[in-house]
């Protein structure tokens, strides 16, 4: 084999290795995020970033530290989190990124709403329904 073939083979091997590691890391991270989200530790704060909304054109950022809201949301994650099997639409009326600070870690949740899928919450690659979370996002729209 020539040097070029060896270099191409090494590059292809490295690319496949990176793809496999990224895939495994993504799925392991989502399981940890979900387990962390549903544990009994209190939520310290929430950063709500509304990217797309029908009521205002620009991105808006809200920080929520009210313990009553945080405790209620924590309870809804443990009791009302329902898995849903849905394909997320490309065109969403509302798109929000929510960072939840819990157990000294940061969990990212995406909340989307469209005319086709309704309200959906994504934790990693999994989709869920949580009415309390949806109502919280609607409050800030």
C-alpha cells in the first residue's frame, strides 16, 4: 500500500471513531440529564431563553428563582413527566431553551410548540409532555 492509502485509511478510522464516541456520549448524557431532572434534589434556578415567539421578534432571557415555582416544577418532573412519541416539526411557533440548575449541574431542556405537534419538551433525544412546564413558558410569552 502507498502512503496516501494509509493516510486515507487512518483519517476514515479517526472519523468513524469520533462519530461513534459522539453518539455514545449524546445518549449517555441524556439518560443522566433525565435522571438528574427527576431526582428529589431542589432546583436552584432556571434560565428561560425564548428564541422564537409570536409575541416578540427578539430573543428574551428570564431568570426564575421563586422557590414556589421551582418546587412545583420539580414536583411536576417527578410526577407528571409523560413520554411522547412525536416527530418535532421544523416550523415552530415557540422555541425555548431552558437551563435548569440542580445539584450543582446544568440541564438543558428544549420546549417547542407548533400547530402540527402541539407542545413538546425535549430532554436529550427523548420527548416528553409536562403541562406545568408548558404553562410556565406560556406565562413568559
